């Protein structure tokens, strides 16, 4: 090979996780790659962000956004700021689904002949999909019911959900059922809660899309969490999102979810729910500042008069 690493540099090395090279060279932007390399070099410093800003000539917002990207990819851990989480009901820790072989054609047919419940399931699935199910699909249904512990009503609800999402491929239905089994969603009540949480999350993203003028697209996991938190947890309406967006654009000249999140998080903690609340707080702050400045100037005037009298 024409090139090799200069062995003389081995005494001063920076460790780079293989995850960055293997998965993110094409996905990450140039800035994000530069920031992670600079961070790894200075990760032990308390002033790492400032050092990166100076070394790369980037703003604090640009550096933090890049670091948040790597935190979202699980390359870094955000120790200081808790990432917003989607609103959902309390659930048990995620379990790893038990790997078991799906039944053969003969086993699936035998189980159907033994169980009136499975006979009902096969009939209902065919009615809802509007076609006969294949032998492989029959085996999958038996596997989901017998080995993954999903009751017939829950499996049927997963099909209804898939149809509402206009995703009627059997692979999507199987993927949904496996996700539910992993998360112990094995009752109609739990399934309804999961579907409601997904609906609220998607609705929140649509509101954010509209407020920020984003062409319709699928959000990243981090964007989805932000939207869910702003709309479903903080209960902000579209007008508050627009106000935060405009402040962000005025300050940074670009859309930054991290910057907007800081604004909305501050407003939420302050109890602001309407643009009028923000305007009133700003007006009060300006009046307080003006009063303080006026008081300071009057003291200077009095001092001059006292000097004059002397």
C-alpha cells in the first residue's frame, strides 16, 4: 500500500470509536466530524467547547449542535442536559424477545386445528387484509401468539393500526407485534396507550413542521423527542413555537432545534403559555432595567450638584 501511519506519532494518539468510522463518515457533515475529532482530543478539558470554538472558528451554537448530534447517535453521553423524552405511560423495562424458531407448516396447521382461538385469528386476519394468508404468515401468527404471548385481540389491533397507517404489508405488522411483545404490550389497554402515544407524537411533529415551515418529512429521533416534549409535555401552542422559531432565526440565521429547545424550556419553567406572557415579561424586564439606569443617573446628577455647592 502506498500510505502507512507514521509510527513516530504513536506516542501521542487520540482514540476514535470505530462507530464513527464505520457508520458516520457518510452520514455526518464535515462540521460534525471536525467537532467530534476536536472533542475527542480535548474531552478531558473542562473548557472543551471553548477550545473547539477557537480551534475550528465555530460559534457555541454550532459546536453544541454537533455534539448533540453525536449524543443522539450514542457516541457521546450528555451528562449536563437531560434530553426531552416523549410523553408516554410508565412501562416496564424493555426485554429482549426470546429467539425461537417459527413453527413449520405442519405445526401451524395442527395448532389451528386444535385452537378455535387461532381459527378465529386466521379468519379475521384474512377478512381484514382482504386476501388469503400464506403458510409463512400463518406460521408467524402462531409464533406471535404461542411463543411471544400476544393475545388474539392485540394481534388484530396491530393490524388495525397498520391499516390506519396505510402500511398493510405483513412484515410491518410482524415488526409492530414484535415491538409490542418486547415492551410487554400484551393487553388491549396497553396497546391503546401505545397507539395513542404514537398518535400524539406524530401530531406534535406536524404542528412543529407547520410552525417552522418545514416541508413534510420524517423527523429524526431527536427532533421527534423535541416536538413531543414541546407540544405534549409543555403544552405549547403553535403561536409559541413560531415565536421561539423567529427568535432563533434572528439570533442564529438558521433553524436550530437545540437553540429553540433552550428558549421553550426556559419559558416552560417560567410558566409562560402565550406570546403575551413573553412580551409582558420582556416589558417588565426593560422597565426594571430603565428604572435602575434612571436611578443611577440621578445619583450622578446629585453628586455633581453637591460638588458644585462645595
